């Protein structure tokens, strides 16, 4: 999060500096905004490439952690479903009740 905040702050700072420089140069109105966005985008592409790579790496690590946690959770869900299926199969073998398609238990 800190890397994203630093990168975003640097981008905003570049936009403000571009606005000020273009205003001093004589640009006004829509032309000022359009040029400021273009100049700040080009400047951030060149000047902030290292910060962008750091932010991308941090985001990639965070996503890989979430992916591994999701896989672990999915495995636990599948294990629980398998255990439930085994319990139902044991109850059916013992002549007890079995659930029909609607989820209601019926005597066998």
C-alpha cells in the first residue's frame, strides 16, 4: 500500500508541476489541462519507471498470497464435502435415512 501511495503521490506532483509550467508558458483553459496530462504522463513514464516496477512487484506478491490462500480454502471445502459424502454413504449402508433430490430425508 505504501508503494502505491508513493507512486500516486509522485504522479499527482508531476501533474501539478506540469500545470504550473504550462500556465507560466501561456497555456490556458482546455489546452492547459490537455497538455498537462500529456506532459505528466510522458514524464511519469520516464521518471517513475523504477517506482512502477516496485509497485508491480508488491502487487504481484500480494496477489500470489491471496491465490495460495484461496487454493487452501478451496481444498478445505473439498475435504469437508468429501467427509460429508462419506458420512451420508455410511448412513445409507446402515439402513438409516437418505436425502432425496430436494434435501428432505426419507426412510429406507
